[in-house]
C-alpha cells in the first residue's frame, strides 16, 4: 500500500496526495469526540479529520523531539493555547495511559514554562 501511495507513486500522480508511514502514539481519551472535519465535501469517498489542537500537542509529549517541541510552540502561538486546558486535558485524559507519567509530567511542565516565557517577551 505504501509503495502505491508514496510521494511520486500512482496515487500521488493521479490525485496529488500520498501516504506516509507514521508510528503509533498515545492520544488523550475521547479524542474522537473532538475531531474536526477538514475540507468537507471535497472528496467523494474520503473524509479528512484533524485532531483538536490540545490533543495534537499532547500526542507529541512522549516522543518530545525538537520538531515536536517546535510544533507545540507554534500551536500555542497560533491557537493560542489556554495552558490550563492543556494541563487539565493531560491530567484527565492522557496521564493514566502513559508508561512513565512522572517523566511526562516534567516534559509538560517544561513545555508550559517555555510557552509562558515566550509569551512574556
């Protein structure tokens, strides 16, 4: 499937879209209730759904590579995030799913501090 759908493959040539392999990540509980349809009625047999910005940010918490941190900072700037909502969503809907919640508590705290510092400048 990936071979057919890769960038430059038949799917891309015909429809100008491609598939990309992604790893599995944890997302907050009940994220499905907060999905937003993007480009509604654009495709006949395809619906595209996007994660809520808070759910998207929290889905990047465990991996926490530089690209993830940059994405979260960008989201926090453009949405803009209510940091209390981010903390509440983490505590209620994600923390219990994590392998090492104490580590992710620290990661989230660092993210929130970085966002708050950037906002104060």
